[in-house]
C-alpha cells in the first residue's frame, strides 16, 4: 500500500485540533519532568502519567478512525483492500497489547 497516498485526509480544522492536543500533551510531559525534578509525590506523578496515556489514546483513536474511514475505504474501493485491512489489523493488534 502506498503510504504517500494515505497522507492528506485531515482537514485543516482536524489537523489543528490534533496538533493542539499534542502540544497540550507535550506540556503535560514537561510538567511531569518538573514534578520529578521537584521530588513530587509519586502518586501525583502517576496520576499525571495516566492522564497523558488517556490523551495519547484519544489522539490515536482519532487517527485510527480517520485511517479506517478514508485510507482503508479508498484502498478497498481501488481493489487494494486486503493489504490495507491486514495493516489495519496489525494496528489493532499493537493497540491491544499492554
């Protein structure tokens, strides 16, 4: 499957939302670094890490949805569905591993 063809389905609004979300996550990661530098209580740090994990999962699910709705759908319609579906299943497998 041609990866170049898969790029570009995000509207400017959607792309902006994803980038803003990632910037917030980046800020949270810097906050955790500061918490550790300041010897903050471990549970407080862990709660923040959990929040980052949830935020990253949300970004991932948004991207996965876009990929399934656009890239995989287009691949199926163009007769290249099997490799696209296999790739999607591989992504699901990585998501379900802990």
